[in-house]
C-alpha cells in the first residue's frame, strides 16, 4: 500500500494544538475534525485507502452534519 518513492507526510509538532486553537468555539466537533486530519495524512502516506477513510467516518459525518457529501466517497459506494 505504501509507495516508498513518495515522500512521507508528517504533521508539524504543533499542528494539533494550533488546530484546536483555530477550532475553539466552533459549533462543530473539533475532535472529529482532528481525527479525520490525522487519517487524511495516513491516506496521503498510503497507510489507509480512500474507501477505508470514507467508511471510518461516514456515520460520524452524517451524525455531525446530517449528510455525507464528502468528495472522498469511493466510486461505486451506495451510501448517501
């Protein structure tokens, strides 16, 4: 799954605290956003597939936003 020719993405040390500062006071679940950001890096690094990412967060996104219209939905996925 991992392409060793591609550079590995790693977040800067302060990214999570900076993200929490930015998201402080928003009406949405900041923890969900941070979990998704961590796993988005894993997708970029080839450690998680697009389909796995979508499936992992589909229910939480629907619960948080009422609908899942992310452009990451895997081709052929039937859930909306």
